[in-house]
C-alpha cells in the first residue's frame, strides 16, 4: 500500500470505530516510534470512546491522549515503571483536560492504569 491509501483507510475506519485496543505480545515501548504512534492515534480522535493501549507509555503521552480525545469515556494504559508514582487523581485534576472534575477517577493494578472519565456538562 502507498501512503495515500493508508490515510484513506484510516479515515474510513476512524468514522466507525468507537473502541480501540492496541497491544503487542512483545514488550513494546511507545518511545520506539513515537511519531508513527501519534499519527495512528490522531485518526481515532473524533469518535473513539474507549481506548486501551497495552504498550508502555510515559506519563506525557497519557496527558497528550487525555487532551486530544474529546469523546473518551474509558482509557487503559500501561505506564512505564518510573512514571507510576505520579499517576493519581490529584495528577488528573491538575491536567488541562475536560476530565479534571469529580466524575473522573483512576484505578491501577501494578502498571496497568484504568481511567473512567466523566463527561462534561
């Protein structure tokens, strides 16, 4: 496939997909190809309500996701080990996103973090 048809296919898929799960059976870190990962995620910003990324993410990528995914209701991410201590509800409340209000919360199991994101009024 060429780049043009890839973009066309992603655009068509992004109009339909409400839930997206990206994972790897290998230990993959977002840092391995950050630019391409950003480009893939940007296609799903408009409609995606549930996002699961079983790929090691630094905390700034989670912030990026929370800022651009306006329809997001739930998010599952695998946080890099050295970033885990900062991930809590106080951290979420400090982010400049629409999710920093009482209807949102975070839970975690080891390095897997689950966000339930309240809708804004």
